[in-house]
C-alpha cells in the first residue's frame, strides 16, 4: 500500500522543480519499465497496479489510461561533455515534449550517440518526453549546455556545424560530412542568432508544393529527413 | 455577446459526434483563421476576443492559452474519389491527432494533392489535427475510404502500392516510381493484414543504431523520410 504522502511525492515528479529536488523521474508501461531495468539507470522502485491497487495507480499515473506498471528512476549525474569525431545533433530551444521525444527516438535510430540541447530546451525526464522517446532517453546521451559554445568547439576541432534555415542551400545538393554537428531550431523561431553565426553550413529541405504550401515543417519531421539524408549518403 | 447556448454549441465541436451533426469545425489563431478565409472553405463566423470578451473566448477555446481569434468553418462535402496518375499517400488507421496533422503538413510540403485515410483514422477536423496541420487541412484533399479497395484501384491502374514494413527492403536501395500510393500504418500495429496483401512493394527505413536501438520510428517521422526520398529521387 502507498501512503498519501508517497502518492503525492510520485505525482509531484510531473514537475521539473520536483524532479530536480528529488533527482528522480517516472516511467510508465511494461515496455518502458523493462527498458529502464535493462539500462544503466538506477531504478529506485517499481509499482504494479496489482500490488498498489487501481485507485493509487490512477492517481500517480500521468497517462489518461494508467498503465499496469510504473517505475521510479534516479536521474543520472549530468553527462560529461566529450566530443570525439562523429556525427552529433544539437537542439536549440526545443520546447514541445512530443517533438523532443520523437527527436531522441530518431537520434537513437540513426546512431547518434549524443544530443546537445540548449539549457532552455524541454527536460528529457518530462513524462511526455519519456513516453514519446519510447525508451531512447535510456540509450541516447543528452547534454544540456551552452549550444553556441559547443558549436565553437566543433569548429575548433575542424568539424562542420550544419544549421537548418529557411534560406539555406538544398539538403539534396549539398555535400555532407560524416562528422560534425547538425543543429535544429526552436518550433516557432528557428535557430537563435547566437547559434546561427556559428553555423558553417546552412541547409534547407526543398518544398515540392504546387502553389502555396506550408511555411515550414515540424522540427521532428525535419530532423527525420536530415538524419536520413546524412546516414544514407555518408 | 455570445449566449450560453452558443458557447455550448461551439464547445461541443471538439467532439466528432457534434462536428458530424452540425457539419462544422473550429480553427483557432490568427494564422489558421487567415488560412481558412483564403481557402475554398466556407467560414460561417469569426469570433475575436476583443469583441466577445476574454471569458467567452477562454470557454470556447480548446487551447490552454486561448488565441485572440477563432473561426467556425463549414465542413466541405465528402471529397470525390478521383485517382489520376501521380503520387499519393494512404493512411491505415492513424489514430494520434498530432501525427495526422504533421503528416498532412508533410503531404502539403511534398506536393501530395490527396491523402486516402482508412475510415478508422482520426478525423481531420479534430481540433488537435487542425492545429498540428498548420493550415494544410485546407490545401491537402483527404478522402476517408476503404483503403484496401483503393490499393486495388491503384494496382488495376497499373500503379505501385508501397507499404512500410519492419521486414521490407531498404528504402535507399529500392527503385521508386513517381506515381503510386505510399501506405503508412497504425502507430502500434502497422499496416493491417487486408491492406498488406495489396502492397506491391515493401519498404523499410534502415536503422543505423549501434547495438540495441528503438524497435520502430514514429509514423510521422517515417512519413517524412519516405516522402523526402521519393521526391528527391524522382
């Protein structure tokens, strides 16, 4: 049985303030709990509906249909900043948890070991990011950082920094390198001016709309296209 | 001023049952309302916060931060089924409104004029689809239909039907045609067995994960990669 105080504490982890305070986050569902247990993350407790009861589970769950199992996981220590030669993803102020989760799943699929996210990006332990990532938060290393500074480090190491811009060159016609940093920008405002000036190459996904089409693509969809194109070619 | 009955009726349009009954749906935000007014759709009324008041607007809005303007739009008559030679998208039971909206935006970007959606796919006039589509619901024609029957029609017209499967051939190594139907499957279960047997070509997006990666990609992300690859090449 869970006490009211325990239920309250588990529920509080939906907010970043409390995830920071307790150093923990929650994952839900058989598949994700299994991924957590198999990952290098420390699982502090596992709660099953058959043990704690349906009412308690529906109170602690952040899903509209509570799953039968939920795990309390310790946040790992902040990841160390290491840049070896290879292909990386940079996220400049990604705010939507669904986009963040989908992007981490894409990074995982396309073999990107580390994602650099600006400090104002949504936290990867947000319950909606955890769910949308389908377990990729356990496999892809995410480093919150000063993204402009990271861009400078790539350039000092003589690796290109690719940015995506509405006025960039066609992705399909640009030569791509198998190492460097690919930066994706905020949902509404794109890449910030500080990071923009650190980009060595500006890419654009051409539109094939006949007549007036949309002004832009969703950032996770754009990330999908760009990572596919890099990996296909190099 | 809006009466309570009017507010209630506008709010009811969040549910498909009432959108069907009244033949109307709601769009919110300056940009989307502008798109509605410029489209061929009939706009029945426009409500501005400065006219109806903040309280009324926050009651009729389905967004967490109500936008300053909201339009009531008449649903067009069901779209006629016309298949000319060209590239089309088929959606087999896409359930998530965010995915549906993102997919319509992608279709619009990549010049796909018509999307065929199985009857059990989420309705495009669902408020979350409308918002995620960023106006593409006004430009891309969506036909709800028996998808297996549509696949048969493409094959009778001697056009390929591409399906996406976890056991398909690499997208990058398969020859693609500039006409035909590309079918994307349900978020959890993929393409149904009835539609599967109508596919003339099975595609798969190769993973580049080192070690264990995710089992699959999000369906909107997969659609992005596949449409990009078709348009890039043909």
